[in-house]
C-alpha cells in the first residue's frame, strides 16, 4: 500500500478498524447478567483480522 492514502480510502480503513475493536467492558453484565464472565470480544459484531480477511477498501 502506498504511504499517502486518499481521504476516502483512509475513512474506509478507519471504519473497518473501529468495527473490529472489542465491545466495551460494561456491555458484558448488561447482556449476560452480573455473574457471567465473558470476554468482551465475544459479542463484537465484525470479526476480522488483518492477517486472515482483507476488506477490499
């Protein structure tokens, strides 16, 4: 990838980066109940890694 990215491509990459972050920690007790210990990454909608899946931006 080139060093200088066009603004549109940069926006698309930034959005994809935000979607793959873990959900906030306070959503775990809200969704599963107070005593259930679940990793916040489990209920993140988009699961994507820069190694596994490309986004085609």
